[in-house]
C-alpha cells in the first residue's frame, strides 16, 4: 500500500485539463437578431449559476468528503463568485515574489486547502436535445467537477476559462441536477502563477450553462483591419470572418451595422469558407482610444444569432515605431490587477466599469491586464470606452528568483543589477527553459488568444510577467504570431526582444531609456512598469512624459499600478485596510501591496491627479519669443474642436470670471502660436493666466463640462516675496525679564506675552485670547519617511546611516536686546545634530519680536562628515489644537512636492485638518505638504473655553499669518513626525494632545519612485549646503493688530 495511491491531478505536470472542451472566443448566442443587438446577456441563451452554493472547507484534499457519502445540504452557505478566504475560511496571504509553500516543482504540499462546492440546478425544457455546456470563467487554482455524482473532468489555470460538455450526465429537462466542484488552493500550475497579489482561492468569476444545438457555431474569428495606400489617402474597412461549427455545415448569414444602427452589409456564405466584408471609405470610422467607434456584426446560423462588436483599426510597425491607424501612439497607461477591497479578485461589473471610467477621466488611454487574463466583460468595456489593452497571459514564476539568489556567492561584491542578472540566468531552468513545462506555457498562450481574439481594444499580447526568458516563451511567441499576425507580442523578460516585437523595461531611469533608444533603434520601447505609485508618490512623472513626447522610439508605458490592494478588516470597532501580515500570514511582504494610484476603495490618490496633469492632451506655455502662447495638441487623432476653452486670471486679490477663448484648428500632434487673450498683459503683481479645456458634449465616460486639461502661464517675473513691515503701535514698548533659563517678554500696552526657552530654543506666545505658540519654532531637517524614501534605492539608507532621524536642535548661545522701535531681538546660535555622530547643521536664528509678530532670519551651513542630501529644512511649531484649518495662496488644493506639483494650480484655498490638509495614506507617512506657498493663514475653530473676562467681548481668537521671503512649503497636522513614522495603519495614529503641528519649510527633498525604481532626479533632491531664509508670523484679526 502507498499514499497517495496515485499522483493527484493537481500535482501532475502532465495533467492540465481533463474533459474540457477546446478554448474558444467569448460569446453568447441569442434566439433572435433583435435580442442579439441588445448585447444583453440576460436575453441570451445562458443560465447563470452564480449565487448561493453550499460549501465545506478542509485542510487537505485527502480530508475532503467523498461525494457518495457527503451531506452537502448541511454545509455552510457561500457566495459564488467569491474567494473563500474573504468569506470566513482560512485567511488571505500576501507575498510579492516568494512562494508561500515548500519549493519543489512541480509538487505542492499534500496539506493543500480545499473547498468543496455544491448546488442544484434545473435546465429549461426548451434546451431538450441540445448540447449543454458548463463554463467557469475563473477558478483559483484548480478544480475537479462532478455532475449528478459523475466525474466530468479537471482543469487548472486560475484566470483562464474552463468549459465542459455535461450533456451525458444530465437528467431529463426540468429535472433537478446537482453540481459539485472541488477547488484546490495550490496545484503544480501555482509555480507559474506567482503574481504580486493576494493569494486567494475559490470560484471567483461567473459560472453558467450554455445550450448549443447539434448544428451550431462554436467558434469564430472576426479580423477587422484597414486596406489603404501608403499615404492613407484611400482607405476601406475589411472584415474577414472565419466560422467553426459543430455538426453539419450550412449557410451562415452575416449582417454588419454601423455605429448608428444602420445596416451596411448583409450576405450569406457557407460555414466552410471565410467571408470578407468591405466598408467603403464614406462609411468607415476608425476605432482608437480617442475615437472608440464600434460596428456590430451579427452571425446567424441554424436559428441562433451571435453578436460581435467590431472596431476597424490597423496595427503595424514602420520605421521602428508601432502605429495605430498610421500614427505612432504614446501609451499613457496603467497596470491593473483585479481587486476589490471586499471581494478580492471577484470584482463586480459595476466596479470594473467605475475603474475604467475613472481612468478615462484622468486621461489614461491604455491598460495592461497585469498579470493575467481579466474578466471578459472588462475588454468589452475597453472596446466601448476607448482604452488600448495589453492582454497578458496568466504566467509568472518570479518566486524562483529568491531561490537562486540564495545560491549566489560573494553577493556583497555585486551590484543589485549584477545579482539579478545572475539569478535570472539560473532561475529560468525551473520552468521557462524546461521542456517539461512547454505544454503548460503553450496552454496559457492559447487560452489567452482564443478567448479574446475578437476584441479591437487589444493591440498587443503579452507572454506573461517576470518569468525570466526561455525556450517555452519562444514557443508561445511562435504560436501566437501564427494564430494572430495582426497584433504585437510583448514580453519584458526577453531583454533582447528575440520573442517580442518591441523592447520593454521596468522602472528604468529616464537617462537609461534615452541611452537604450540611442543605441538600439531597431524596435520601439515601452515601459511595462514605471512610476511605482506606492504611498506618497510617484514623483518625477512629468519628466517621463516629456521624454516619451520627445524621443521618437519611446512610446510610453504603464504606471505600476492602478489600485491599492488593501482588504477591509474589522477588529472589534476598528475598521481598516489590511495588508500583508495583518492576517497572520507568513511569509508576507507587508505594505508592498499598497502601491496604487487609487486607494483600496478606488478613490483617487494625489498620484492619480498628478498623472492626469502630466499626460493631459493639451499644453499651453509661453513661447520663447515672449510674445505668443504655444498651444500643443498631444492627441494622436483628434483636433481640439471637441473642447470648449476659457481663460481667467488668478491673483492674490482673487480670480476674474472665465472668458471664452477661440483657438484655431490645431491638428493632432501639432502646435500653433496664438495671441494672448485681448487685454491680458504682463504685470508686476503675481498673476497667472489660467486656461481650462472642457468637453463640449457628454461622452460614454464623462458629462459635458468635464475638465480634460488646464494650464497656467505666469504673467509676472519671479521675485522674492516681501515680508510686510510690522505695524508699531503707540507706546507699545516690549520689556524683557530674564529668569532661570528663560526670557520673559511683555508688552506694556498690548496683551502679547512671549517666553523664550534659552535651553531648548522654544518660543511660546500668548495674548489675551489665549495661547498662540505652544512651542517652537524648532529648526529641523527630518520629516516622516515616505514609502519611496524607504525603498531599496531610496535615500533612507543614507539617512539611517547618518542618523538623521535622531537630529534635534541644540542651543549653543544666545544674546538679546531691545531695539529703538520697541521690538526685541534674540540672536541664537544652534546646532541641529544627531546622537552618536559628530556632523551637524550649524545655524544662527535671529528673532525680531513685536507686539503682534515674530520674524526669524535663519542662516547656516553643514559641518563634519554630513549626508549629501537631507529630507527637509524648515521650522516646526506647536499650536493650540483649535488651530485646525488654513487658508493659503499658492499651489493647491491638494498636497504637492518639488517633483509632484504639476497638478497643483496657483490660487487661494481653504482646508481643514479633517477635510483636505492631511492625505489619508493607508500606510502612515509624510503627507500634506504644499509647495510654492506665498502666505498661509492658520485659522482656529471657536474656543472651547470662555474668554477671560478681562479681555473683553471683542477679544476674538486671532489668525496666524505665516510667510517667507520666497515661496515656501507648509503643512498643518494633528500628528507628530515621530507618530507618522511609528504607526503602520491609520487607526494606530495617536493625535497630538491639545496641539496642532505647523511646519513652515524652506525646502523638501523630492519624492521619486524608489519604493521600486529610481529616486528623485538630481534637480529634485535637497542638498545639504549653506542656506539663508526669513520667516514671519503675525497675528491677523486681533482687536489691536
């Protein structure tokens, strides 16, 4: 005797499918042309088996019940589609790369969680005599199927469909049938499904029954392209349709309707031969992401009609550029995993659609389905809304990288690039270059293409992700190019593009991209991943887009990634978005799954707003002649005629009303010089000429009036800001009294009182209305770390080595005197230095204090062996908690940093601590900074205690107005820097007790994308060096100010 008695299918490399039907294109059939033209699945011949099933969870397939003796009626209920870890069974696990089980391919452990599903169904009487198929759109990771107690078959390939003929197992029509499915968490296929996402299991996509008459269409190709002359002066659409039938061949009727529902063509052709339909130029409108024009093809055979939406477009490579409809396009894309914060990969249709509409509203034109085939309804939406799609095979085996890295000697002498190159060479032997895995690889290519071949939105196929490169990829490429020569094939792991039609990279710097296209001009290059959107970031997007628009062979890329993958978790009364490790999962990669341009609830992050601005299709700048505006149309196909344009002026004193602006016709991809609007001229007052480009008419993705782009042109010269002179009040003499380690400064005719701590350097300030400053201003160079700071190529490595986090301001000496105008000056020599080490930032802080203001002139430099770059340079104050909102003139309304500010336009804004000033990142970090601020007024809520009776009824709590001698940064928070560093979830943050933290900063280090990619560009880094700035704080609104 032995155990197991035989090799399980889920551990048998030679078994991929048992009893499944050949892969086919995704479609539904209808009993009438009228119902087919609705494209409504509910009107088709389809019976959904979604809903409530019975379910049992076991730790191993060998502990799951035998169906002959099972009592599933007594089991729990579970929802299909769904993932069992999100419905109360076991727990989710997150790893980015690592396999979560013992690595011994192709074996996975016998202790392999198993879900047993069961339900009943009844087939309609009208289906009698037809072949009945059951179709699973997605089951993770493998499953066996039984119908009425009989084993039907087995299938694996989690994100690919599986279809079975169950006709022989069914009872008579209108009888009750049972279906049983046993799902395995892991199978040998899990070795090539190690994508960067939650490990979740179950029947997570639609399940349904489809009837096929004995003579029926079971597959078809609809290849729509364009016949043209070289100059595109003469064109016509060509649609070639190939039909595959089961049973007897016969005549097929084809009808083609234009986008308005007008019948363009009708013909009858034998099912054994392809048919070609031509659309003359007068009736031809091309499909693109900008113009997603769809025709409708109806294929009728033996009483059934199949609808297929058709987009006429041409994809080709000419002069080393890939072209769509004769134009070299730029992909302004994102990577999108299927994820929902409640349902995991079982994403409802309405959420899919909401995602794509949000992408379109933010100028995104391309989608990489990373890293597996998506729900087929998504591609239908991309056809309709207009998004170019890279359709990717369900293939990744990145987990072999750490296996091989462990075996590389002398890693301490190697760069990360050298280690990766060596590891990848060795790792490919496990599956990618192993002929025993060829069938598994080919299966995933075939499933991908056969299912989605008729969607016009798909412009390229991808062989997978981070699976190294081997002979099995070459087999995939050759099969795809034979099956579909009309599209490109992509694979980043093939660094030399041997089995790919274009070069592809991940997270390269701009310099590296430019160097590549200068040296290798034989194929175009895209970045399949860049701009890692983890937490506060990405920084530097503007420069990437500028490179794409100026380097001919750089044709864009896909931001990593679309959404944070937080899962909603409840602990008692606390609800938060969980990441790796929060479910007790081990191993895990913690917060690396929070790297999206939308939060886990799919609301936009500041990163998405920044991306929209960077890729906007219209830009307006001051031409170098200084007399004209240059308007550039970055569309690939559209003019700007579909946009309404207005202009207005933004000043500190307010904004003017918008005025319509008429532009000349500017063709796609061209620029024009235009005159300034009438009456607009340069000025000495800070003024921005602001343009808004909005949709004239509603589209499928946005209403009329939606803002597509905007621009601001400065009408003033850059200048230092002027700190206003302090108002001197009659007889407002300040007196100074020295106490133990303190200076006490009091006005003889005004209610201000100041206390300066000669030991700590804190200045407190009170008026008759109460406290103004609790403490500060403290000179500092540290900010809470961002996830990009903490990345493997981020600056935190250096900052930790130099102990920047431990720095504090230390007083060395101070002197003071009363000035002739009644103000008081304090000159303090300070060191901002770390513990343990000797380097320091030495500075002189010169305070000028009046009855209603504090001005601080700060000069200094760095000494000793100091870090090359620092996180920030500025002043931190603690204010009473009632100071909880701010009004400012500068960039807004959202947060901005030196390499993440393009989306922030100049204006006057107001926000509060609970509504806008803080950015709610799901992993606490530095946030909420506003750059290029001219002034900020910090406002208070009504006092929560009565005013002093001696102050009088008019003693309103004053506003603090802060400014510098040059545009500056500010942030207002209810959390300390240390607290933002400490907490790992928002609910763990402890608010400052009765205080608010105000930062008035001279400069900040850039954000970059070093969480997975390059750090900030050199010009966006904050270098440790000499500095000289002045800050002023004054009271506004006090009864005597």
